[in-house]
């Protein structure tokens, strides 16, 4: 979750609202979803620090998942999410 705090420090008022969910093991997922334009960013923070944090991003035409090791990656995708 340190990544989220660091991203917020960069984006401030441009940090988009997210939906949060947990699973039975203690992992946390944050979802940012827009209809216009159709975009989603999903951050998966596993319960164990030994597992990688993943970021999933997609539009109606393309998608990708990548391991995230630093906050600039999250900032990049949240800025992409905010683009109109």
C-alpha cells in the first residue's frame, strides 16, 4: 500500500477515486473504472510481501498485466486513466 500513498503524494487532487476489495487471505485489490472513455486500472496487492504487486490496465481494445515495483508505474497508469 506504500505505492498508493506515494502515488497520491504525486497526483494529489488528480488521484482518482477507487473501489476496494479484499480476499479471504488478506490481499487488497483497488479498482479504477471509467465508462467514457472505457478504461480500467486494477492494482492487486497480495497478502504476502514475497509476492509481486500486479497492475492490470485495459481499454475495450487492449489489456496488459505487469508487476509493479515502484510508484512511478502506478502514477503513469493513473494519469493514463485520467486522460479524456
